[in-house]
């Protein structure tokens, strides 16, 4: 589709990171994680002041639009081209055509 072609041509390179939690370690007080990264292309939009003032999004949140052939859920993280990592929430499947799927999600900083 036109949207997919535009994202692939003009978007930035990033990665969807699938995270699977393992067993809890009393020694480290953390759960082990297994991650698998899948390269993708994305566009990023900062939320407007009006959207932030509603209280539904934070000033540090961003809207990601990305292409993925795999089913994405909130257990995924997203790595931007600058190396920063975002948690994905409010994920919406926007378009399905010829197995190219476009998603929109709110990216929430891990920092």
C-alpha cells in the first residue's frame, strides 16, 4: 500500500524486540529475559500540548507508526535508531494488505 511504501522509504530503522520472561532469581532479585529483535521501519510523532494536557499521555510519550509482518502486543519493546528503548501500549492494527501490517502505538520511555 502507499502508506507501507512511504514508511519503508522515508521512515527510520528500528527494531521490535520480543521479550519472554523466565524464572525469578532470588540472587539477582530479577527475572531472566530472552529477547528476539526484528528489524522494522517506523515514523515517530511527538504528542501535542493539547494531547498531553488531557492527562492520557505523558510529555515523554511518542506515537509510533511501524510496519510489521508479525503480530505485535504489549510484551514487545521498540528500539529506536538512536538506541533508546520504548515500551509499547495502546497498540492498534491499522491496515492489513498482502501481509503488510501497519501498527500505531504509544511509545513509553523505559528511562
